[in-house]
C-alpha cells in the first residue's frame, strides 16, 4: 500500500535524523544483556541501569502486552526507562518467547504461564544480578494486567504493581475493542450489526472449545481472513481470563493507570471496577487514575483514533521516537515518579499526587 511505503520511508528518515542530530537514545543509561531460563524457553533481554550503576539496587520488571513484543517494545519503553533511571531505578525486560533472541512461542502460553515466566525473571534478578533485598516492582501493559497480580500471589516481597491499560474480563474487552474498531472504520448501523453477529459466532466457537477446522469452516462462510491456528489455540487457552479473583485478596500496593481515549479497554468502566475491587481487598494502598487526553498506552491524544490500523501504530512509534517523554499525556510521568518515591528507603507510604481533584477514582490508605 502506498501509505505504508510512505510511512516506512518517513520512519527511516526520522530514525536517521534521531541518530545523527539528536542525543543517543540510551544516553544516561547503562545496558546489560541478560539471558535466563523459564520452563523450556531461553529468554534474552536487557537490564537497564542508571549510568554509573554497576548493580541494581531497586528495579522495575516490565511485563509486555499482547503480540510479538521485543525487549524495548519498539522504543515505547525508552522514555519510561529514562524516568526510572533518573529516579535511581533499573528496569528489566526481555523479548517475548519466539521474538528476537528468545526461544519458544508466546502463543503457546496461558496467563499463568506468563506469570511463571515473570517469576523466573525475578529469581534471576535476585539470585544472579544481585538485587537481593532491594525494592522490586512490576509494570505490566494491557494484557499483562491479567499476569502481574498472579505473580504477586506466587512471589514473595513484591513491593508494588503498576498496570497500564489493564482490563477486567477478556471477552468483554474483546467486544469493546470490536465496537471501537467498527466505529473507527465507519461502519453503517446495519454493517456494524452484521459484523457484531459474526464476531459473536466466533466467540461462541472459542468458548465451546471448537477445533481450528471448525473455526475455518465457519470463517470461510463469511469470507474473512482467519487467525492462525497457533493464535486460535492461544485465545482458547485464555478467553476466560478475568482479574476479579486475583484482585480479591491482593495485598500489594497497586497503581492502575488508564487513558480516557482508549480504543481497546473501556477505561471509565474498568477503572470503576478496579476501584471497587481494591476497596475490598487487603492491599495497603492503591491509586486508580484515568488520564483524560490519553490513549491505551497513555500517549497524548484528543480522541479515540483508529488505533487498530497499522498506519496509526507506525505513526505512534514515530511520535515516541521523536518526542520521547513529551509523547505521553500530561501528568503521566509526574504520577509515575511520585509513585516510585513512595518506595525509596524506609517504609512504603501513600501519596495523593496521582489523584487530582477531578478524578473520581480515589486512593485508599
């Protein structure tokens, strides 16, 4: 497609400009290649340290969202790593199974498998990289919202969780995302109803445990491009994911961040449910924050754009490469900085900086 070719050329030119004219992207950061085992997989990634630090003292483990995500999430994590480093925190991240230099296939994983993988990364961080008794938190994006509370239940001494664009229920999120995609595509009312009915039939097949061939037989009737067999099995393995049970007895401080202009998660409804669940959970304190002019990734936007399009995703990456921290919505980085400050030295304490006056989702503690 012409727009894709033009976008790729523009990205190459922007990348060249960044390298030649702007600061080195990792300036001020120390990068250390890491490898660890999780089940049958050998995973490759990086430990990102503040410049001048040889060993980690306090660290945030990054947990990816869905898809083929490399260590740096195509550059999305870099502004976040800079903020962490500026506040004395390291970051640990790795290529998902089957991506980059990591073996395996993320599509063969359940959410519990993903949690076990994060637990293996934490063991590596503590036993091999030497963090030992230092503060340690998890920062999970989108799909990782179903993963990080599981880790908190199975690994001791997790100091905090940060969720960005997490959901409550897998199928409910899928239905919301489908509605937003249809709206962005400009479907008529009748077209939208037809598409919704077709998606409901696929959902029913998923929930019934139908074979991939049964799915193909159905999808071919609608002349739709099918998902791969590996992804079909991934969805069947995970469609029942729901965070409610894992939040019920959560006892780790949690920061849940959402963008009001989210094309994938119903942010207001989800934030309200999170708040209700946290209020009844034994966690010492929490914050739930919806940023008004932010998307699913907390990047600045004024509306729910067609985030489902490949073109939008490429342009979003270009914004991050070009603008860095400024690509994020107002208040995101100060909120993150204030949250981290609660855990630096001594007893953890609650702050209200992430809960502005107009935010209806308040803090407990």
